C-alpha cells in the first residue's frame, strides 16, 4: 500500500484530525509505521459501541500502523470509582479478551497489535514525578474543563477527576506514540495534551477522532445505561427486542442510531471482510423487495423519502449485528477461562436482604389472642417457659399419659 492510500485509510470516517502533518511526516518522509495508541478505561462491560473504535483500529492495522491498546485500569478507578480496585485486574483481562475477539470477528490480523496495562508503568517513580511536573503547569480550571465530557460529573467531584486528563496526556509520552486515537468526546483532553506536554519538554502528538454514534435511545451509547446499548454477549432475543424499541423517527436521519451504525460499523466491517461494503435489506415484494446498499448516502436518501422504513431498517441491522456477534459469543462459550474471568470481573449483584418485620406484642387482651400465649414463651432452642409450661409439655398435658399407655413398645396401638 502506498503512502497516500495509507493516509486515506487511517483518516477514513474520522470526524477530525489535529496536526495531520505529523501523519504525513512519519509516513511520507520517514517511511516508517505510524505509532498510534487507543486507551479504554476498564469500567463497564464492553458493548456494541466498541465496534466503532475497533473498525478504526482495524483500518490502522491494515495501513501498517503499530497499534497499542491501553487497558487503563487506574483511569477506571479514578473516574468516580467506576471500577473498584479489587476488580480492575479482572476487568482489564476481560477487555483484552473482548477486543481481541472483536478484531478477529472483522477478519483483521493482530500481529502489529500490543496490549498495555496502565498500572504496568503508571505507578513508576519517573511517571509519578512527571505527573507532578505536569500538575504544576496545568490549572485546576483547565484540568476540569478537559475532563468534562469524559469523567463522570457529580455534585461534589473528587480530585481524581482532575488527575485523569493529566495522566491521559502523559500516556502519549510513555507509550512512545506519534498519535492518539479516540472519540470526539476526548477532544478537550487531546487539546490539553497538545498544549501542556511541550511545557515539560515532551513533543506534541497528532490526535485522531471518530464521531460519537448515537445509542439505541438517542444520545451517547453508554455502558451505564442498559437501554442505550447492546452487550456483546447479549442473547439474540434480547438483541431483537432492544433494536425493535430503538429510537428511529421515520424520515429523520439526524440522531438515528441505526443509520449511524450502518455507516460506521456495518458497511466498514463488510468491506474489511469482503473487500466491498454491503448492507442488505430484505423487504416484502410490495415494499420493493431486497435492496443492497454499498454507500450510506443511499441508505440516508431512501430513509428520508420513506422508501426505507424504520421497521425494515431495524430488521436488517438486527440480522447483520447477530451475524457479527455470533463468532464472538461462540468463542466465549468455548472458553472456560474467559467465562471465569467474566464472573470475577462482573460478579452478579447480591440482592439486598429484606428487613424482617418485627411482630408487635399487643398483649393478651386484644381480640383473638390465646390465653395460653400470655402464660408461655417459646425459646430459640424450642423449649417453652411460663406458668402454663406444665400443661403444654409432652407427658404433663391432660390426656397425654393415657395416650402413651395405649401404645405398645413397637409404636402400634394396643
């Protein structure tokens, strides 16, 4: 692949590229692989939205780039404690298994791919000292602004939310890359990195940003909002049900998660697997019959003019998505190690024990109360105490001795 083709594939479907001249310099002048990293905080379970960055990682690998995936375990903890410390290692391993399966599912070789665990270098003395140095040139205002679209916003934020963007900036130097890739929601952190790293003697990097794909309910797809996303291990019936309920206003393309998924996942994945992007919609003959789309503009135009209905679009997306998920789920089902990691990374929630209602002692005078109940008390070991104990104890109650006398040794009536 020549240099122009590499750059075209690297930037395909990106919303924005900061410092594109860095890409040109590395690929055209120095004739070496572009070194890129993508980081993901190991918090909630990866969902179908992860296909978007994975498709771009596949493009980077196809273009001959050296790609590092940062499993940001410490970041997961810093982001408002989304990942408890006792679970971060299990979650990092779960993410590694999922992302590897995703790349294999889109038919991409991963020999140029490297996974790096954040805590493997972020706890070193040198990194810590550089973090202190960086904190001395970045204001509290700028750090807070940088993380505003990434770090969970709460009424009383922790200081950890200010450390998060500083570490993400510093990771560019410690991972020794030319560029960082992420969603456009990372733009403020990328801008902070570009501005602040040169102040402590490190070079500025390029930044590649993919658009944010709307979730099923509209808005951002999020692991913390179950109705907005589909888990990669979700069962087919659940997938069908969620897509059927997905937000898709007839004739409206903007904010339509189904069409965005076709544009940024289904067509590119089809191109990676078959050499040409194809999205097939099966309709009844009276609705126009089967149609095969090779570009998203045709999908958008047919949807605007109601030639492609929400029902037909959702059915086609469901079919294509289930086909993509099948090999990932098959690999999970065949791997006891992966299943064990999943249980440790995301242990089932323990249901809260319902408080037992304390029976109020209303005394012996209320209607229906047993007279004997006021005169005896049952103990935890099963014994009884009280003034009527003798009458209720076996052998002392009226008629008990007579009944015993009528029994023979073997327990039968005489």
